[in-house]
């Protein structure tokens, strides 16, 4: 299915690398791009010795709304300059509270674009936002490094393949992107020797080739580092400009536990990563 509707969660500070990527991505795919600015309402501590002053709460509320509106206005200007079909919205949530109001905007779209957590300019609840959208929205998520991306139209794409349903969903979500790439590499990481006959990854490579893609398979057997480091090192060595992979994890009482490789890649990624769960 073509990508015709994109939603990007806006940063409240900095250069908005995710929004810029989403707009250029939208231009390439002739898609409508929606910028979602999230206002994080202050929390009144239950253990406070005395009621919080009304003036303080109102000032904190106004500050949160103003920051979201500034991000929204910045996106509107980026979109105007990009000449992309667009709109912008504002969602209010309670800091540390449920994210249903955000998910309601994410679900009726083809792709959600959100920026990686920036240690120098941390965003409120950014990691929880990423995890919640990835695991609960039902929509593929494209993570953009906080350092930005030099390429808005990926030409050398790495596809992580382990035969899982999450990897399959990521690939199916990425077909419109992969079809525009010059090269697609299916990377199979084998922690131990595979006794099965045949080339690992051959079936999915054949599937992609039937979509007129230039596909190669690379198998890394018995890697000397963990899965995340193996993928990240491969990207660096081969100048990939996008990674497509499944997002692993499970929810328990609304506490999300990422698979180790997923979390490590999101923390150290230097190119955009398209994930699905």
C-alpha cells in the first residue's frame, strides 16, 4: 500500500530533524503530512504538604501550551517552504499519564515519524512515546536520529531479517520505500550455525526481487558482538541510509520492555530506522 498519510510527533526544542525528514519524505511520496505538537500538562504531587498555588498551575499550563504552539508554528513554516500537503494539530496530555490522546492521532495514518531521544535536549516522555506508539498504535514507526539525516530518499537500505512476524510487518510497511531504493540488502544474523538447507533469507529476498528491487543477501554467522552492535557496525561499514526491522518487546501492566537489540539500536542509531511491531 502506498504511503499517502504521515504523522510526525514534533520536538518542542531544537532543529526539528524528525519533522524535516517527514516533510521531505512526504514530498517524495506525494503524501499528506500532519505535525502533532504535544503539550505536557503539569502533575500535582499527591504528597504535597500544601495545595499547589493556582497561579503556579496556570503558569505551568500556559507554558506547556505555548511550547507546543511554538513547535506547531515552526512546523507550519517548514511545511510551507517544503510545499507539501499538510496540517498541524495540538494534543494535551498529563505528564506521566496515559497517551491515549496521542494514539488517537497516530492510528489513522500510514506512518508515524518521531525523533530519537536527544541527551542534550531531552523531550518530555520521549522514550515512553516511542515505545507506546510502536507497540500500541498498530502503525509502523520511522525513528529519525537527533543528529538528523543527510538523505531523505533512502537509496541503500538494510533490511534485518529473522523470519519473525514483526520483521515481516516491517518489510511490508516499507515496500513503497524499498521500491525507490537503488540497493536493498537483506541482513541475516546467525548466532549459531544453521543446519537447515538453503540460503538464509533467500525466500524474503526472492519476494523483494519480484517487486523489481535490486536485492542482495548478507549472512553474518556467529558474530563477535551482540545483534545491535552487529547491525550498527554493518550500517557504518556499508553506508546504509535506512534500516528496516521489526520492533521487539512486550507490554505488562503498561510497562514496556524492549528487546535488548531494539533498545540498543534506538539509543545508538545514526540513520533512520523504520520499525513495526
